């Protein structure tokens, strides 16, 4: 056991290390941000303007190729400022945090650059020279969680602000509007996604109130009203992964299709049935099918997910089985991670009234169902699926991590085949009565706060 003094010393070393690394990341621009910017809630761009003294190296142009590799980590890197300029001789601006005297660049003597080449000059640094990250680090409360990320949806920048950042929301909006190319609106989500149409209330922080956007993803163009439908750009890789797994001629059923990020690209090579309960999503889904010229291979529906499974999906699956083509696959996507696993209870006994279609050698449907796991292992995603099916999954393909949603909350994809013991046997879902924290598995595993 370490003595208390040793523990304090160890903790202090760790703290200093963290602070050192933090400021090391800031040295490119952070050293030039005036201290009076801290706590600003109304953006005053003039506060960032100041005159600073920086080291400058003057060399013959012929030496540039040998000098730059030595100086690469010491260059002054600011927005809208070229560290290397001039024809011959060349002037190279260096960061004063890295270069305080000739000793800091003494390695230049190896390429025959002498101390007389280094001098110091004054330059004017202004708001235009800082990136949004540098401004936020300078302005937002020190020692608290900073603005960690944002999403770009067409001309809209979308943020989820923590409570301690709300006093700065107008400033945050103005900075993004200034710094993000082609940004015309900055919005903040002000409630979790809990409506049946998966849209959310949002607050305009800066810019124009224009939420109709155009987004390009996986070779397709999507148009929609971001205020009325759900779209998550962080799922682009997952959309691409599933579409790439499909073979030409496969049949694809998208139970919660939204505006078509799975269905529209899939329709380029598959027969697609796409459904969404939100009437706005349904309209944009049809529009995007036409925009991408796949309306002939994509049928869109505006129904409840269970009704869609019991009618359109069921009928289409029966027609698919009549084709008797073992080379083709019937794939079902269920991407409503807050509650998609709950809809799995529609499949048990779905074909109990049609025993004649239970022919040997049929291609069994593949299901990709998405769910959240909060503070637990990936295996909990499979358990949630099995709880709603009311039985163990016997033809199981695996659980795949999709993305981290929040601290201790991950999104997973559960992939399995709908076997005959599911489709032809009526079973009541066997939901667990007790789960961690006294909640049902469906509740704890399937909440959605994006």
C-alpha cells in the first residue's frame, strides 16, 4: 500500500500529465486566445484581435525542401495564414510556444542554416485565424465537458447541448455559422426522440429557419425536412454495410425505412418493400425513390410496423418462396433501435395459418434488428431479441457493434434467421419480469436519446 503522501504525489503527476497533454493540443492556436474571452456568452469577434510576436526564419528557396521536415512540428498553424510565404528568399513563421531561441531549431545547422536566419516579428491575429474548436476551448467553462461533437445534415449543423452549455448557445450557433463552410442554420435538440414519428423539437441557435435539406450518402441523393423526419448521418457506414451485403436480385424489406437510407440504395439491385409510419417520412421516401430513379423496384408503405409485417411483408415472403430460388435471400431490416426488438413478437406464428408453404429447402429470411444496450455486454442485445421472440434464437449470425450513442450506451445489430419453429408456431413472448435496476429488458435496452 502507498502512503497518503505517495498517493497525492502520484495523482499530482497524473494531473500534470493530463494538463500538459491538453495544452500541447492547444499550442497551435490556443496560446493566442486572450484570457478575457473566457465566459463570453455574446460573441464579440473583436476580442480575439491582438498583436503577437512570433519567430520567423528567412532562408533561400533552394533550402526549403531540407528545412521543412525539420520544422514541420514547429510551424505556426493558424486559419487563413500561410506559414511559408515569399518567392526567394522564403519566410517561415514558427510557433512561439515551440521556438523561443536558436537552441530550439539548432538542428537546422545540419543543413547549413545559421543563427542569423532567425529573427522575430509582430503579426496581427484575429477571429478569422481561429478554428471553432479553439474558440470554444477559450470561451466555454474551463474544467467542464466541452462541446464534443456535432452533426452536419446538408446546410444544417445539429448539436446536442448539455445543460451547462445552454447559456452559450447563441454564441455557439454564431461560431458554427461563421466557421462551417456552407452552413446556413445551427439547431439544438431540446428533447429526446420519444414521439411515434421519431422527430424531435429543436431550437434555432443561428441562421435561417430553413430545414429542407439535400444530403448525399452511399451514391444517392436524399431530400427531406429535418424538422419533421429522422436522419442520423452517423449511421452512413452502417447503411453502406448492409446494402453492400445484399446480392443482385435479393428481396429487401425495410420495416422502419424513414426517408430511405437503407431502401433507396438497396433498390438499385434488389426488390424493396419500404415502410414508415411517419407520413412525412413516407412522402420523402417516395420522393427520394423517384429522385434516384429506383421507384420501379421500390414499393413504399405508410403503415404501423406490425401491420406491415402481418400483411405486406408476409404476402411478399410467400411470393418469394414460390420463386424457389436458393440463390436469392429475403432480408428484413428493423432500424428503430429504441423499440425495434419489441416488434419481433409479430413473427412467432406469422405463418401458422399457412402450413402449405412450409416446404423443405426454402431460403429462410434474415433479420437485422437494431437495439440499444445501456451499461451491459453485447450479449444483452441478443437476450432482448429472444425475450420478444419468446424463444431462443437457434439460427444466429451474431451481434455487431454499430456505434456509441452516449456514455455506457451502445447501439448493436442482432442478425439471425427466422426459422420454421418461429414462423409456424404461435408463442407468447416470454419477457423477463426483472432486469437490472428493476426495469423490463425492453425498457432498459431500448431507450433512445440519440
